[in-house]
C-alpha cells in the first residue's frame, strides 16, 4: 500500500504543482505575490484537512451526484479567477515587463490580480488535496492498510511531485521577460479552458446539462487520461481521451473569449491615444 499511496500523492501533488508553477511564473514581478500564493496554499491545505477529518461523513453525503456538482462549482470559480487574471495582465503586462527590465520591480502592487491567483491556488490545492484524502481513505477502508506505510509513501509522493513542479517552474523562468507574459497568458488561458471543459463534463455526466455527444473520439490507446502524463495533460490543457461534445464546446468558448478579450485590451492599450500618457511621463 506504500506504493499505491506514493503514486496517488505524487500524481495529485504534481497536478496541483503544475498549476501553482504556472501561477508563480504568470505573477513574476508582482509585489507581495509570495504572501498571496502562500495564503492560497494554506487555505487549500486547511480545506483539505477539514475534508480529511470528515472524510467518512462526506463519502456518504456524496453518494449521489453532490460531489460532481461541488467539483464543477469549484472549477467554475477557478475559471472566473483565471480569466480575471488573464485580462488584468493583458492591460498591465506590457508596463510591468518594461518596468522590470528598466528598474527591476513591478509598476504596480498587483493585489487585485493576486487575489484571483490566490483563489486559484487555494482551489487547486483543495481539489487535489481532497482527491488524495478520498483516495487514501478508500484504500484504507478497502484494504485495512497500515497507517505508517501510507504516510511514508505519501511523504515521498509529496517530495517527488513538489520537486518536479519546481523544476517546471524554473524552466518557465528561463523564458525572457518580454516573452514570459505572452507564454504564461496562453498557459493560464489553456488552464481556464481545461477547467471549464472538466466542469461541463461533470455536469453533463449527471444529466444536469446536455452532453452533445458522449464520446467524440477515443485516444485512450495513445494517452489514457488516467495515466501520469494524461493527468498532467488534463491539468494543463483539459485533455480527455474520450471527450463529450459539451466539454469540447466549453473548452473552445472559454479559450476564445479569453484570447479575444486579451487581444482587444492589448489593442486598446496600443492605441496612440493610450500611449501618450506613458510617453509624457518618461
């Protein structure tokens, strides 16, 4: 059971770590970002701890479709927060990049954007931490596994998943500053689109919204979404080996709205009338 807990914890920590790493890269240079992100991680861990305390009661309460509705609601909140951040960065990113190159610090405190990112981090940690709790609870109940072996395996999984996530984050930081905002903007947009698709799939699976087709294609032979790489692809871009029609539609609409919105905001900020004020202040 040590190996099972190791793999489960490693997979979920990696999935949350990918999101946290992208958030860290996307907020590079924002004032007080460490405080906000640590607060988000702490809130997520607190929520997961509460889930661990009441795991038995929640398992019974979510015997129907309550868990899917709850998860979909959490994902929708994350989509809104990610979209908020992306559009905020579209209007502030160029000024921040210039300021970081010329003066070495951010042009603004960025607290409004960081609130959104703190919520996303908290949701990511809560969601993956909650899955760890429920998975390990299921293993313990079904196999009567020893607590010591599960804790040891889980600890190794946390270290391994955290290390891989940190390496990915450091890799993002090797991107030049003037390219970093564009890259992370796309990554955040894909994260939001993926979460919107997952939320739609959960709701359609319980017949709350129409599915528009239950299996548009099947790529489980190539990359099953339950595998480690599949889970990473799901976390990053909302990959599904057998997507529903509504899932694909939600993914495409969310991505289109965020990309078009960011482009419109950048176009407005590049307008000659918008450029006169910064020029006058130089």
